[in-house]
């Protein structure tokens, strides 16, 4: 039975709830703030730019500090090495700008040409360096053998007045080519025949050619190759076989050069090592770090760079950092590399296309692994191998190549699904896209296999190369191949 209800009979409206007081609201701690910042769509992009930029500035400052005394003694100007390194940084930043603008299909198209070019350069360098060694009397400066405009001294190939280090170019060439091969093979990489044709033979040949003259660079190549295979989801038996072959190959290469055996002896038995010969650089580096203490003797105030520390501007620049900036400066540098490692693996775990995933993982393993090898050798937890510290050590080719690799990572960071949507939702002005970078492709529709589409990847990080691909390597996730 329906009855009428007066206004007075009705229940009064509920009083509006007051906003919670400051005491009632949970306090946003540093961890919550950090999670909020990392959840932003372009977090990877800005983290990468910040870490690479700070590492580059850090490196230029330390190169000037480590080389100013020797540069002044040789040329009368303390800025000679700094100007040369800054010029390499400018070329590297141009490479960074170009690489972060290029579409993904360009990297895949040129990968085969790049790896062939790297192999040719490495072979030419090894042959000319071998002829130079034969032409040089014992305990004398190298007497280069010239073939037209070409000659080589140790690890450097000289083409007229231009010099480069092919082993550095080979790192970038291998990561691009190996990633493209694995993506094209897709899920077939579980079959040994697919890896043998042509991936493993070419990679092993490159390891041997580079390792003949540059054991440290060969180790970095091996690390990045393992990183690409890991991101591709290669079977465990592949890693076991590669590690066994690496142990045999490294033993052979160490036995071929007495200075490599001396470095290994110093690492295994430092107490009985010859501190005036084979262990001189290692122990001088430790003395420099000990002299710095917690806070260092001051930037530019180190004394070991006055001819007491071999290769203080290159292989042992971490010892100069330890002496002048102390433990605090070393921790800051290691933190920057840690941020770069986190960012690179974050990009590898979030991008959709398998090629981007593999390249991001390979570049990250290369740069961070090389930094670990360099720092570990200086502080004595690894044998010294003579590799430069990325972004920090004095060296033109190494700086240009590593900045170009960072440009590729930057391009892939903008291609993360959330980042791409954010950039398309609020696109930069046309002149910004023209000057800096075009818009990345929007993520494709999620396919039946779970690839493509939108959200972030699962917690498992980089997955198999076959995810989102059929057996022929074609993209099944929808979305443009850019």
C-alpha cells in the first residue's frame, strides 16, 4: 500500500564527510614518492638521460684532472687531452642524436652490413699489428708497417690521419646483428642447428679475432652476447656450452701473452707478486685509493697521476677518482652505473618488440659489465684486463660508440607503451620533433599470444625472443615496425 511521505518524515540527508585530517592521512614516505616517480610514463627516458649526462660530465672532469699534468709536460697546455676528449664527446653526442631518431627497422636493415664491416676492420687491424710486431726490435718503440694509408699499432687502426679502435665498434655491431638473427629465428632458437647457422660461428670468430689483441674487449663482447641470449630465452645448455668454450679459449689466449699470465698471477697470489713489474699498476692503483680515504685529497690534488700510476687516464682512472674524491666519489660513480643498469633492464622488460628487448638487454650488459670489469680490476676483485671505464676513461672511439649505444636505448625508452601513449596524448611541438626526435609508434593491439598491446610487461623481465613472433620472425602483435 502506497503512502505519502512528507518532507519532515523523510530521513535527513547525510552530512558531508569532512576531509581526513593531516594526522589521519598516511604519510607519503620516500619509498612511496620514489614509486610514484618511477610509475610515470617517461620515467625510463628521463632516468637514462640523467644518468648518461651525469656520467659524461663526470668523465670529462676526471679526464682533465688525470691528464692535465702530463699534457702540460708534453705540450705546454694542460687542456690538450681535455680538448681531444671533449671533441670526441661532441661527435658522440651527434651519434647519440642520430641513433635516438632512427626507426627500429633501420637498425635491423643495417645490422648485417655493420657486423661484416666490423669483422673486416678487426682482421685488418690484427694483420697490420702482427706485421708491426714482427718489424719492431725487442724493447723498442713500434715501427709500423704501412699498407697504403693503413697501419696499426697495438689496438688502433690508422687510416691516414684518422684513428679508430675496431674492437669498440664490434660491440655495437654484435649486439645489433645477434638480436636481429635471434628475432628472425623466433622460437626455433631451442634447436642447436638454428644457433650454429650462422650465429655461434660468427660470434666465436669475432671473439677470437678481437681476443688475439684485446682480451678485455673480448670479455665485454662475450658478456653482451650472453645478455642477448638470456633476453632471447635461449636454453640453459647453450650457456653451459658457451661458458665451457669460453674457459678453454681464455686459457689459450692467456697462455699466448706473458703479460696476461702475469696479471692473473697477481690476482691469484698478490702477496707474492712482483710489485715492481707485473703487479706495479695494480698495487699503485690500490695505494692511490688508500691515499684518498673517505673523502679524497681533493679534485686535482692527487699525486699518483704525476707519473706514479700507469694508464691513470684510461684503464686506472677509477684509482684517480678514489684518490681525489675518496670512497664517497667512488660510491657516487657506482650509483650512476647502477641507475643506468636498472634503467636499461627496465626498458628491456617494458618494450613490446623482441628486437628492442634484446638490444636493450645486450647494450646494458655490455656497458655495465665493462664498468664492473674495469672497477673490479682496479680494486682487486677481478684480474686487470685493460678495458676503459665507459663514459669516464680517456678514449675517443670508446666514448663515441658508447654514446651512440645510449642513443639507441633512449629511442627504445620512448617506445615503451606507456611512454608512447603519453607522447601521443600530448605531442611536442613540430619543431621539437624535427630538432630532437619524432614521435614513437603507438603500441599495437594485444594479440592472441599475449604480445603487443598496451600495458607493461610482467615481472619476469625480458622474455623469449619468440614471444610475439611466429617461427619466421614476423611480428604477430600488430603495431608498426618502427
